[in-house]
C-alpha cells in the first residue's frame, strides 16, 4: 500500500499537479478509481494543505443510480468532504445530440464539473483515470484511424483538469482498497461488451497482457508521453506558421497562400487543424483538409461551407474565413437538378458507392437516388411540415423536431427542408428521412451537401 501511495506522490511531483493551498474538486462516481483517488487526497490533505470537494453525476441509466448517490454522499460525510450531486438524462441527451450514451455522458459530466468548480471557486478538477483507461483510449483511437493526437491518450493535465491516478493500473487500485477494507461501487454495465471500450477492457487488453506484454498499459502510456513531447515541438512550429500566414479580419480571418506550396503537407494540415479548433471553435475532420486543399487549387471566388455557419472563400492570394449570415435568406423554393445546384444552398450529386462516407456533423448526407422521382425543391420549413427522421418508425412535425434539438429562435427560423413530391427528404444539416436512407439494396447514391455557392 505504501508503494502505491509513494508512486502517486512521485507522479504528482513530476508533473507539478498539485500546489499547496489549492482547492480541488474530484469527479466522484463511487467506483474503485474515484474512491481510491478521494481517499488518497483526503489522507494527504494536510501534507498538501488542500481543500477537497467531490461531485457525483447521476446519469439515470441504471436502476441503482439513487443508491449510488447515497453511497457517495455518506462516503464524503464520514470524511468531512464537501459533496455536490447533479442528475442528468444521458439517454435523452444522447438521442437529441446524435451521440453514443458514452459520449453524451462524458460531455454532460465535464460540463457539470466545470460549472460546480466555477460556482464554488475550486482551483482544479480531478478525474480518476488510470493507466488501463489510457491504454483503452489509445487503442480506440488507433482502431478509428485517429492521427497521432489520438495516440497521445488521456493527458495528465488539460487546463484546470488533472489526473493524479494515471500512473496506476486498475489492479493496483483494487488491491489497495481491498487491503485497506474500503468499500466501493460496482457498475454492472462495465461487464457488458456492448460498448467498444468495455470490449477492449474485458476481452482484448487482458489477452495483450497475457500473451504479448504484461506491462502493456505502461507501454501505451510511454507511447502517449513520447507523442505529447513530439506534439509540443509540432505546436511551436504551428505557432510560427499561424504567425506568418494568418491575419485577423473584421468578421473572421484570412490564410495567406503565398509560398504555401513550400510548406510540408503535415505542417499545413496541423496549422489548419489549429485554426479550426482555436479560431472557428469546431472539430477538425479529415474531409475539412480536403476541402481547403481544393480551395487552394481553385480560382478566385470559389466558396465552400464549413460547420457552425462558417464559410471559406478563395481570394486571389488567400482564403477568407467568415461567418455566413442566414438572416438574409429569402423564403423561396428553388428547383434543384442533380449536378446543377449553383442556385441553391445545397449541392446534390450522383456518386459511386466508394464515395459514401458518413460524418456526424450533418453537413453531408447520402440517400438512395432511386427513391427520388422528379424535381427536388428546397425551401424553409412551414407549419404542418412533418417527416420520418431516420431511425424512427413514425412521423414527426418539423416544429417538434427542431424544438427537441433546442435550437434558438433564429436557428429555427432559418431551417430549410429538401422536398421531393411533397415529401421531406432532408431537414437540411440536421436529419434525413427514414424513407430515403441507404440500404443494402441501394445501387445509386445521391450526396447532399450544404454549401454557399449561390449567385
């Protein structure tokens, strides 16, 4: 037990995670990791001269969730630790946001952590991720084809969030708690391999450790640490690129294209990713870089739509990034002909099967071309419009659909629908109809993409 504690103390010291006198908020699920983390910090509270609080988020997924809240409350009460609790509907949020339950839960948790920390003046937030969690993250990102950023795994520190238990394996934590006779909760959903992370945790990683490398989790952390060091160097080069090539404008910024051909494609891609994350405030995807590469090669005046209502415009020696004003769009219907869509806010084109690539942002969708008869019409939605959202078996009013998405009044006003023979094919940028989805029998494919190429 003492070796385990000394390992964490050394880890905290190495990365400078905790300073004397700080106020720390621990994400507290009641599972072994967070129980151990909270116990450790409480034990060394006087050494670090820290103030501790714990926050529990009830996801309302398991029947035992209310019992979990009480366990966490009592654990903190017995140790005189400030306790905060919030309840969220993860499954409802996941459905509305088109996220997996795991992704939705994570997003809601961190949102609550940040809120509680801000309201109660905590200096840092602590999550109890361990070495095995990091190994799972590295493998998940590798499987999904992530860039080197994904292989950096879980950061030891990100802004005000720190992870002092990231140096321990799960087995170290459980062994410590059992020897100290400290109780903890068991999440029965962790035994289900329905989730990708659980499958890696329960099936794949144990075999890696048994057959290939018993220290696999440590090896994955070493890889992550090496890549984080590499990333620090890359970010310095990106900062130089940004400083020389990016200029702020009144309503956005521009990317100078002079001598752009002399810049290594990797550095150019990283520079653009930085712009997306830090200036556009949107996630960077592989297809985004392809769009900008096409603009670089195109003539002056060419435009392409980005997410969150940004557009990129090719100018003589630069690319201008600016917000697109939807307030000026008129409520008129425009006839769209396949491959002739310059008049509309979307483009429609026939593509081959190998060009079908589904993305989550909603700006591009694919439908069964053979289910379209005659003309496609785009217009703003009207009262009484209804459609069958993909994945559902019944119709829904568009008014209810956009309300469920919690769109603002302005966003609702500017929602368009793509119509074929009075049937809604696509609530543009949001959801296609179940009626027009691609199936295993689909032979011809239509790509629908949001753009801003109207004359």
